[in-house]
C-alpha cells in the first residue's frame, strides 16, 4: 500500500508539505484528507450530511496511521501557511470528541544563545565607560551583522512610512516586515534588542520602541482581548504561534526554572513569534518591564477567560525568568520594576 511509501516523509523531516503532497497523490489517503478538511471547514454536518460524525471519525483514524500525523512545519518557512493548514486539518477537528491535543506544529529548536558574545562585539567601544547601556549595545551589535541591520532597517522604514490615503502607517505591511525580522535574524540579536536590561525610563522607552509600537502595537482604542484571540485562532500562523507560546512559556510552580518545559531559550523564541500578529505583545509603558498585548478585558464576554489570557503575559513566572536570563540578571534584581 501507498501508506508504506509515505514513510519517506519521516526521512524528509516530517515536513507537512511533503506529507500533504504524498497524501494528495495517493488514491487511499487523498479522499480521507479531503473529507477531514470538509469536517473542519463545515463543522462536520452541513457539507457531509447526517453521517458526518462517522465519516470524520473514520478519516481521522485512517490519517492518524499515516505520516501526516506527526508532521511539522518550520517557523518562517516558505509556504508556511500552506504547511500549517495541513497540520491543523488533522490536529484541529471541531467535531465534539475528536479534538486532538498536541503541543504545536513547529519543529523544536534547541539553542543556547550566546549573549556573552554579543556583549563582546561592542566591548572595545565601551571600554572607558563605567555605565553600559545594554540596549544601545544591542543596536550596535545588530548594525554590524548584515542580516540584522538590513531587516531591521527594512521593518523600521515600512512601519514609519505613512500611506498616501490616510497618512497612517500600513499595519499589515509593518507586521509582515516584523515577522520577517524575528523569523530570520538570529535570536542572539533579536533577544538582546527586546530584553536588554534598563534601570531608567530613557532606556526603557528605547526598548519599548523596538517594534515601532505606534504602528505595530497601539491603536486609538483597545479591542477586546477575547476578540483578538478569536481573530488569531482563525489564522493558521497566529494560532500556531500562540500554541507555541502557550506550550513553551507554560509556567510551573514546582520547577526551579519556573518553566514547565525548563527551557528559557524556547520561551523567548515563542514570545518573539507573536510579534507581528493580532496579539502582538510589547512593553506596556517605559516605567516597568511588564508586557501585554494591546487589548482590554473590559466588556469581554468571559472575564475569567480574558484574565487567564492576559495572565500568560502579565503574571507568567516562566516568561519573566526567561527575560531575566536574557538580560543576565540575578533573580533578586529581576524583582525590580524595570524587569520581568
């Protein structure tokens, strides 16, 4: 059977695009995948009729034994949305009783970020100074790296440019440029820019301005957080980034690290993945290091659900400690108002 030849997908790295192409060209797999997509798109009833639940369940069972189950995508890859649509067709069934809960669609990345190396890049320039501005150091370090400098200049230019019609910035283009920057620039640079430590408001304001919040973050009024979350979950990329953040930044009261996954680097990577989305987080002001999306729980349908969502940012010990680790601060100093 073709199921056996599909095992080549595993060797190819469990890429959902490869798995999807193999399935679509297979006479046994293709109709099952098509059925499942109808289940997801039509809630499993309108398009499939009275026997929808049974058809959907059979499709899920069959596809779970194929390499489609377990396939993943790479963050920032070409055709990322297409890859994620294949993943979520199998992993997000809206039929009651068919929900498949796994972590998130992206390949796991294991990295130890070399913050010490970054500090050395500008060490000579700061040799005679008693006070070092780490946020300024981060900007200088970015400027001596071709990719970082190019993509940072690109997103800043796009985000500050007013449109001819309204005179306002083009937020979708700004967000796209931001996602490109954070997906393609090494984390050593992006994390230093976002999490550089500050002890005064001038430094904190510079840090807050990193993502050009006037275009990418703020608006005249704060929308409902639950509404923003619903919009996010309707988009394959945003839903995937949120799932990654919820998984990799999950707090733990029992772990010494404060993180359920015990990995600060992956938490920070997941956090940056949200930038450029409908739930983009940023520093709420220049007096603390509190971060949150630009939204409100006022007039939200379920206040508890909304507060739980906001708590992922405002009361998340894993995220706070991850930010402290990036800043190279000791835990006691991390209790400062300027830090997570």
